[in-house]
C-alpha cells in the first residue's frame, strides 16, 4: 500500500510493482501478489482500471 500511496495516480502491473519493490519476479511470487491485490480491490483500497493493472482508489 505504501507504493500506491506514494504514487496515487500511477497504474501498476504486478511485474512492475515487483521490480519497483525489488521482489522476485518468478511466477509463484507474482501470483501471490496478484491474489493480495485482488483482496485490496475487494476491500476498496485499490481499483483495477484495466485487466492486470492496479491503482490506488481515488
């Protein structure tokens, strides 16, 4: 959430988010993050302006 708060207008793809945070970009790690981002969307913290893209809800 910190990254989304620091860049509220930026739209991130999961792989870009991993690279920005210095996290591994292997498929299992990306799937875990994708699942967590989905949870944040359902909780109303993020929005999904396009398939595979995530942004802070404004």
